[in-house]
C-alpha cells in the first residue's frame, strides 16, 4: 500500500507541476542575482514531464527491487 500511495502522490504532484508556469519566478533586471538567472535560463522545455519520467522510473525500479527481495525471502 505505501508504494501505491507514493505513486499517487507523485502523479498528483506532477499534474500540479504540469499546470504551473514553466518558470515560477522571473529575476528582475535590477536585482543582483546572476546565478539564479543563469540557472533559470538553463532549464529546458518540458522540465515537468522529464521530472515525472525520472520519478516514475525510480519508483518502478524500487518497486521491482522490493518485489525481488520479497520473492527471495
């Protein structure tokens, strides 16, 4: 059951992330924040979908490991 709850939370979080703006905050020209500005500029398109894929892959890998460990016990 914990695995199902974790997957449900990941799906809900991803849905919210997909609905959110691509950039959550925009640096202003007058603010001395070059590092955050560079980091925001480096974020590729589709970051939410990619993050979902990474999380889902990690969750499924962990689920398979748990199943394998349970089968060998």
